[in-house]
C-alpha cells in the first residue's frame, strides 16, 4: 500500500465514489485546496488525481464553477450500476422517510425533552428491574447459538398464557419477530403485492403507513370517530373494492387514542367473514389503560381464524429490545415463519431475558406501577393543554396508550412548530406523518409517558411559549 504514489489513492477513492453512485452524476467536487486539507495531502496530489479523472472522462471542469461528475465516460470499460433503477421498488425511495427521521432526531438533538417517541420512559423501565434479568441471562447464556426461527419455545408458551385467548392455545400459533414492525412487514409481504389495495384507519401509525406506501400498496383510508373506525364507511368501501387485508389498531389507537367499541368490533368481524378479508390487529397498547380495561381483542372474538394478531414488548418494556410477536392460525404462522427464516431469527439474549421476566411474573406488577405513573403524567400534560385551549388547541382525553393528538388552529404550521421546538430542545411528532395527505387541520402528537413530571412541565412551557408567539405572528 505504501509503494503507490499518494495521488493514486486519492484517484482510486474518487473513482470508487463516482462508480458506486456515492458521488452522483452532476454533483460538484470540492475545490483542490479544500479537498487537500480534508485528506491531509498536498494540493499537487489532488491536482494530479483530478487531471487523471478528467482525462478518463469521469469528471469535467466548467468555466468559473469548478469540477463536476460527468455522465459515463465515453466507451466505458466499466459499467456503472445505477442503484436507482436496479431495485424493484420505485415506491421505496418515493415515500416519506418518517421512521428514519424520527429515530435520528435524538442524534441531532442530544438530551431532549422528548414528546416525539412512543415509549414508556426510562423511569418506569428502571423500576421494572428488567436489566437484572438481562444481566443474569447474559451470565448464564445456555448457548451462544441461535434459538429456533419461530422463537424461543418457552417464550412462546408464556405468551400463549399471557394472551389468554382460546383462539391461541398453542405455541405453534406464535412467531417471535424483531418488533411488531417486522411482524407487519412479513404479514404485508405475504398477503399483498405492489398495486394491491389495503384498508386502514386514517390517521394511522406512521410506521404502517410508510411500510404500505414503500411496498407500493394502494391505501384506502377509513376515518375514525369517538368509537373508533367508522364501520359504516368501511361497509361502503367494501362494496366497491376488495382489499387484501385490513390493518387496524383498535385499542388506544395511535395517534388518536380512540378505542373501537365492542359493538363495532363484532360488526367488523362480521364484515371480514362476509367478504373473506383478513384483519391484522395491532394490539400494541392493550395493556396501557389509564382507567378501566378496554374491550377484548378482535382475536378473542374471532370465530373463523381471520384475525392475525400482533403485539410487542416495545410498549410493555422498551422499543430498543426489538421483540414482538405474531399470533394467528397455524397455516398462516407456518408461512410467516418460512418468510422469517430468510432473515434467520430474533435475538436470543432478548428472548431469554423476556422469558425469565414473564416466568417470574414480573410483567404484571411492572405494568400496574407504570400505568399509575402514566395516569399522573397524562394529567400533568393535560393541565398544560387546558391553558392552551383559548389558542384554539383541541384534543380528547385518551383512555389509554401513550399520546395526546392535538388539533392546532389553522394558522399554525406544525412542521415549523416542530423545528422551533427542536431548536429549544423539545421534540414533538408532526401530524402529517400519520396521514396520507396533509389534513385540512394541522395536528401534532405528544407522547406523555416518556418524560418525568418535571420535564413535562418544562417542555410544555416551551411549547406554550412558541404557540403563543406563532399565533401572534400570524394574526
Ligand atoms: C401501533 C403500533 N404498532 C407498532 C409499533 C412498532 O412497534 P415495534 O417497536 O414493536 O416494531 C408502534 C410504535 O410506535 C405502534 O404505535
């Protein structure tokens, strides 16, 4: 490596970046002096590397505006791969990248007051003592190898017991996934092809929306009211189109917090049976009621096996654990597991730790304690919201889950508000992530469970100040 002249290293590096598409056609190259300083080489080295690339037609100079990456060199000996046309998913790059945006935001804004992410907060996790189970499991790992593709048998058995549904009576009906998002990805890949249509509530959980859009599915939206998904509207939709499946978060829906009434659950199941449409029930928030318990899951009312049930430890413990599960009829679970096999399995350490936690009966006391804290946090956030009512802010008190879904006055731009909040160290989720099109009324979503009470006070004071300023500016 030391024998080669330095300029060939610079030349090779730039050539690789151009051929691999890292430097796109037409993109500018840094001035010689700047690149020399960046790479810690002399300006002459860069001049020589540029001259060589120019002679081969990789780059060209334009008078007065520096050098640019050229289209393919004439009569190329090497064919450049165009990554944008090499893959089969045009919709992937075309759809919004909300998940990445939301996950990266804490890298750009360290130690924020976080109302954007949906999780139960460090304080409740600490009191669950889950970390003790992780430590003990790591010390006594029975095997450094994998567990089965379908997931650790003991964990699946414990989950059957935890769900307590007669429809799911065997661990054979359960597959562990890397979060319920992977479960939804697998289900969608099995049931639908690009161009097929699916039905879901609108607004809906942004991760599902991004997934459906990226896979090129046609999304038919159904609105919600205080009793959850509007089944009368759904009836009209089904009379006109036959979706591949219906995706729903019937209990403490994300982002609205609404719950499908028992009567509507029965009507929804009757429709699914009449038209033969699978229902994907995402039950992530079921155990997070703030007062009384919600109606039973759709799966517990399912008489024909049409419901595919999804749940996750992301909301019961923490999202970084990446452990969720799918429970359904055996033939569907077998298919799903075949597809899951292509990415091997879910992490063993996490599964063992969760199994130990469940076996010890530690989940229920943790949830009882967490729910008490969440109710207090929700009340604190709502006190702040009450003071914002005169500004035209509207919301419904959620009966469970993690969020307040706020409707803002028309003159407030939620994206602008989100940016201003971030500059002040407060993270919020913008409503358009949960909608197919920008709604007529702007929305934001605030998670009340992540921050402790003092931080909620601080963060809400900042949001209130910014809202007042924005409102004044616009009137
Ligand atoms: C309704 C719903 N489903 C699934 C997920 C993602 O869960 P996981 O972290 O298990 O992939 C979320 C996270 O916000 C959610 O709100």
